[in-house]
C-alpha cells in the first residue's frame, strides 16, 4: 500500500505542474531596441557593435587570434596622438577590412580583405595621412556596406 500512495502523490504533483494554466494572457515580447553601447553606423545605415581598443595594450592585441567575428561586429581603435597609424595582420586568423577615419567621420583609406599574415615579415597597411580612428570589420563587409574613401561613418557611444 505504501508504494501505491507514493505513486499517487507523485502523479498528483506531476499533474499539478503540467496542468497549471496562466491566470492572465502572456504579454507580447518587447520590440527590439536599437543597439546600445559602442557602435558605428555605416553608409548603408547598418549598425555595427564594436569593441573599443583605447590602451596601447588593447591596440597591440586588436583582433589577433580570433577565428571569426559575429555579424555586424568589429573593433574600433581610438588614437589621440594625431599621427598616421599602420596596421599589420600578424597572428590574425581571418581577413579583415581595415578602415581609417578622420576626426569628422570621413573615410580616408580602406584596406579591403586584408589577408592574415602567414610568415614574417608581415606587411603594413594604412595611409600616410593621420587618422584618429581605425575600424576593423570582417573581410568583404566594407564593400557591402558602401564604405569607400570619402564616405562617412558615424561613431557613437565610444566614450572618447
């Protein structure tokens, strides 16, 4: 008899858990909000979320050793020295589009589909002109987003 009453109690608990109906109708899911935090708005209107590389250590590391980038993601480098900044692809696993941007948001140079460096010495990429902001995104995306020299990219919430 004892085992039967335990089985009956377990069955009642199971039915209570499965049969409970919500007392009110569920509320609809909230509409997605625009991306918050560091982001850039491309000439196409697409919004990319970005990691911000401010310190020399972050800038030296960049996107090294990454095997992929999520869609509409990248890294933005913020420089304060007013100089020209060349990049290389040492220890970078994926092709990148590297975009140099002036203080007004105007694209001054694009290195499209920059290949990973397979052996030393690694080549350097970049313009001879100063650009305080450099954006790295997945290779091939600059062309898809309309990024060419002279285009404008809006940088938002990077906390300069």
